[in-house]
């Protein structure tokens, strides 16, 4: 069944499952594949200094009891560089929303007691391998040790919460020792290790996206350029062996997308094809998730996020959620399916899954 036929350009706010806040753009690391840092260089002077405040968040969610039990996801940049981080989390928890922070982990140990006192539900720590690979990728010696120190500080103090997840992108550098990464972090008693296949675009795919956005929305999208990479060069046999070993040994590890549901060779060799080819080809994020940037802009996609449909400092949540541009964007997906840039996205059903909720709501 093609569920696109059931999708409308309008969406009830009760269907909103997650609000994602990029509360700042600044970061203390210099990650090799980061599209954000390159995009920011092309923006106006001072753009990277933008950050959301606790008052911005109050204005967005206050007086909305229907958001209780929904997710609020905080990211950056590095969110611990925003001085309002803890106050923002407290605002969210007062409304009884579930709150997740995605961090590089280097500041976790600095104010851990104050951080845990906010009631934070989930901490996601981005890791790119073991110490040598991680520090090299992140552009800073000691980044791995600082993240591990922070994770241990949380584990030594927490009871049931926060839940701690590790997110690890599969790369040429770490593909042959994913099992070692899984062993190390399960040894720290984190709740889950997520291995994620990489997001990459070809120039051809990006140009197709640019043409569609101009023709249908009158918008000249540019952010895709920072995700143009050659497909990772490694033997899929090596990846298959690592996946099999991890899945056999570690029950708390996950791969996204599920390797059993895709053709791994085609995933890397034919990036112009969707890895879900032949199955439902749609994205549910515009019906489930509100994406907010550090200057208050609301966009339609977490990673390719320069198409702006509103701003929380000038418009209400209701006005943005069913505004003209958001409805046009939903209508395109409902009628035509995925955009060209969506072929390698692993998050089309939304970001905070029911499995994530199950870890928290017990």
C-alpha cells in the first residue's frame, strides 16, 4: 500500500511528535565531515553566533499541554556552549515533555550534577571510533577521553535516567572495528550503541534537488553542497562481518538502516537509488517533526536545512505548522514521494523512535 494517498498538506498539531532545537551553531571541535561548519562560512558575519534562549523556548511551547509526552530534541553546534541549556531543559520538563540532548560529550563531566538535576531523559553522545580514530576525526586530541569521562560521570550518578545512547557513523576509518567500539561502550553500561550508515550525496543528485526546489518552491537551495562526498571506499564484506559480529555479541546495539532490509552493495555503489527502492517511498518528518535553527528559523529537514518555512520569534507554532510553505512542502511529498537528496537518509519515519521511548517511559 502506498501511504502517500493518506497524507494531507495540513497536519493537526496533535500529530507533532518531536520539536528539534538547534540551540546554537558554535562548536569546540572541528569534525572532518561536518557540513554545518562549511555552510556557516558562507552565511553573513555573525551567523554562527546565533543561539536560542530559554525565552524563545518558553514562547514556543508554553500553554500547550498537548505537547506533554512528546519529544524535544536539543542539538548544536555543541549545545553545552549555549549558557541557557540547563534552563531550556527545565522549561521542557515543566511541560512534561521528553527531552534529549545530543552532544560531543566533552563538557559532560564539568557540571554533571547540575545537568542531571534538570531531569534530562536521554543523552546522545556522538562517537567516531575508539580514541585514535575519534580524536583524528574530531580534530582535537583528548576529545575521546573527555567524552568517556563525561559518560562515566553520568553513569556513576544516575539511577534510571538519563538514558545514555552512543551514535557512531560508519566510516572508512572505523568500519573494521565496529565490534571493538560496541564492546568498549557496552562495557561502560550505556543503554544503546547506534551504528548509522553515512549520509552522502553526489553532485548530480544535488543539482537535481536544486532544480526541483527552484521549479516548485522558487528557492535556490545551497546546503546540499556540503554533503557531497564520494561513497565510502571499503569492502562491504568487511562491513557485513562486523555487523554480524556486533549483532551476535551485543543485544543493545542497533544499525540504521537495518542491514537485513537493504542491499548493502547497492547502498554504496548506487547512491542515486533509494535504499528502500521498491517499497514505500515517502518521508514522514514534515508531518511529525518541527525543526528550529539557532536564529529561530523553522526548516523542513534536519540535515539539509536552508529551506525556511517560518520563524518562531515572529510567528506562532500554529501559523508555522500549517503555513503556506509547510503545506506546499508536504503536498509535494504526498504527490511525488522523496526528493533526490533523500536517497541516503535513514530517518524518514522520524528521529525519536518508539524504541527510544520504551527506554524512557517505563
